C-alpha cells in the first residue's frame, strides 16, 4: 500500500505545481450587471500558465466585442491600471459609468486582465461574457453586426507571451525591438535599449533630437490608450568598479594644521 501511495503523492505534487495560471471567477458567465455600479473582478490560480509568483503588476479592463481582437473588439473602461500582485489579494474593483456602452447585444461584455511577467512579456486572461443594463450610450452598427457571430458565454482565449526563464529573457522579442515604436501594433509595444551616456561632452550647442510636433489641447475626454504595456530592451552595458587601494593622505602637520585647530573650539 505504501508503494502505491508514494507515486500518487508525487503525481499530486506535480499536478499542484502545474496548476498555475489565472482564471477570472467573477463576473459570472451570463450575469446581468447594472451600469453605474461598482464592478468587482475576482480571480484564482487555476489552469496552466504563470501564477501570481511569476507576475508583477496588472491592469484590468471592461471590454466588449467578439472573441477576435481585430473584429470590432474594444476596451470600454479601465477597472484598474495600477494592480500589484505583490500586495496580495485576488480581486479588483472599479465603478463603470453608464455612458460608456450599450445595453445590447446580450453578453457583449467581458473583463480582460493584462499581467506583466517577472522576467518580461505579458499574460492576458479573459472572463466569461456578461451583459449590462442601464447603459445610456449605444454600440455602433459595425459592432452589432460583428456580435451576431458570437454564441455562448466564452470569452477570448488566453494570450501568454511571458518569458519563462532568464535564458529566454535575452532573446525575447528581438525582432519586435527592431521595429519602430510608432509602427508597432497591439496592446504591448517594445522599446529599444536605452543609450549609454558618453564620457565626454563634445557638443558646443544644443539641438533637438527629433523634429517638433503640434500639440492639441483636449477639451473633452480622450479615448482609452490602445498601448497598455511597453517593454524596454534589457541593457547590456556593464560597469566594473575596483577598490581604491591608495592610502588616505595624513592630516597636515604644518601651519595649515595650526590653522585648522583654531576652529576646533
């Protein structure tokens, strides 16, 4: 009997280790929420993927649209943009205004959590679909048409681009770093390595690094930014320092010493 229990214990331990990942448990599938109320998002570790120990910060958004991100899919309102797994807890809460969405079609809404990996990359999970009542705005005709192909309450599929270990961190997204920032698409963008300052100042006059651009002051609420996470390429420059082994100079013993002793009183 003991021989049988030992392999089972090992199998149970391995299963526990493999069951990481995040699963959004609230809002429930098919729930009907009321606009203007606080939306509470809850999750637990389940399934496969990085767990909270492998993640650092997160953002949560109320979204609406089909499961295809490129097909009339949109972020409706941010629930939180400053979540931190290190602070503990398994929930986030935010009030959703009544003016940000429509009441139909049914089950048009879901929650998206974008978490940042400890080694780099992002881990994006989605909740089941649910509905809202009391919304005062309306969805576009294109949005309503795209939602006709949505059946059931399953949200979009999980997207895991996190770096699994330090060995992968040096090579992740090398191609993305070479693409100009403004030409990239998607919620996660990649910024090139920060330059290392020179050891000498050679410029005689200052000049702008980039041409000037026009600035338009916002008079109404701006749309939610489409860029949610920026990952900067790791710095490869290293600085080596050594101990200064030269002994400190002794205190003066000449007239200067007498001068300094005048101030000891």
